């Protein structure tokens, strides 16, 4: 099997030749240490990753530098973001200061060619060879980017109509990009909004079900109506709404971070039609363990999650800049040796 066939077989509930591999994002510095270059497409080919996807959604939009010393930029959404030591910037201020600001606000054009430049390059190089994805948001992140997280949380109580309008804007924008991406050759869309912290949900289950889950379901169903697969990435502890997230119709869920109280083995048994993704903590195991201990961790994970298929191995979030390159390579080498189905 090639990578594309391996992933499709896994998502179909059949048994592939071996466990597929995936990473949501790989830090450019780690890539350089492994291959001597931060070219993502070259990296995916050299390390034999099965799934390749576009960069984090914020990279789809033009940015203007506000303060280089502080790492501050403003993007096409009008959102101010800060770059730090990690590859992904952090939103710090949104443009919708007053609810009436939304009346005249216009989101970025979802069809601007910049949104699809990296996807086109990936499709040209890997179509039919690797499983190709577009990384987007769903119903949660853009609303709180635009209002600021604290104000957005207050809006769910004080101004629910505004929240519904913000969610509608986000859903429409992401569906438009997703449908265009699928037309251009994306095999799947992964929705990257995080709903949880390390200990619990960011909002109550009731609030998520009222405002966010319907929007998530709408994006998922639009993706699947176009004939593509839909994955969900969601950091943190989302146990209280796990049934709702899986019930949206997603094909796979990432990353089931054990450090946040998520049980990937239990979820695999509980949702037999769901493909689970994750298993290797990007904290201590990938960042601190000696290689031989990391290998044993990967072998234990494979033994627990391989039976019956429907498992894709990845880190518990991303390959961030603290991850040891030798451990990443050992993880993938161990999958190729011990992740084989007989």
C-alpha cells in the first residue's frame, strides 16, 4: 500500500498493511535538524509521513507587522496576533469592540488565491500518493478571535444573538474554503478549534451545545456532502461533550491527550466507527525521554491501539520546538517496524 491507500483503508474500518502516521504541525526548527531544510513537502517525503496537510489556518491570511520587537501583526480578519517561540502566533485582540461593529464588518474573501497556494503545491506533488488535507476552523475560534475570549464568553450570556451571528460568519467562511479545497484535490478537511483546557471545557457543555456544536455539525456535513473525509482536532479535556463532537459525523478525532484526561483506548472501544488519532505525548516522552524509552512507549501504544484497525499514530498535539528530533525519528521508525498488521 502507498500512504493514500493506507489511510483510506484505515478510515474505512478495514485493516491496512501498517498503522498510518500523522502530525498536525511540525516546527520548522525540528524539520531543519532532521533534514537540513524547513521545506515541509520535502520533509513529509523524506520521513514517509502518510498524511500531509496545509499549515495552521492563520497562515492562510496576509499579515502586516505592527511591532516587530513585540512580534505583533494584524491579519486580514483585523485580528492582532503575537509571535513567540512557537511557530503558531497567539491572538491578542479582535476588531469587534462593540456589537454594532459587526454590522459593517466584512470577513476576508474565502476564495482569494492565497488561501490555496500551499494546497495546490501539495496536490501537485502528492495526489494519490499521500492523504492530503486542508487545515481550517469550524465554529468556535473565529468568534472569540473577533471579540476576544473573555468578551465572547460574556456574550454567550449577555448577547446570545451576537454569538449566533459570529458563529454564522465563521461557519459560512470555513464551508466556502473547505468546498473549494475539496474541488482542488483535498482528500480531507481537519477542523482545528480547541474546546478544552488541560482540565475541562472552556465553556459549559450546555453553552457548547447551544452555540458551537450546531455550527461544527454544519461544517462537517458540508465537507462530507462534497465527498471528502472530515477530521476534528481538539486539544484539552472534552469528555463532557465527546458524544456531541463524535455525533457531528466526523471520521476521525485527534489527539486524545492523556495529560488532559482523555482516554484514547476507551474512546476507540466506545465509538467503533470512529478512527482515533494520537497516542504519543509530545511532552515528556517526545521531549525528554531517552530514545530507548520512547521506543518502548510507542510499542506499548501500538499494542493497545492497533487491534481492529481504525488507529492513526501521532503526537498528542504537534511536533513543537522542544521535541527531540531523534525521538520523532524513533517514533516513526518504530511504527514502521512494530506497527505492521499480520
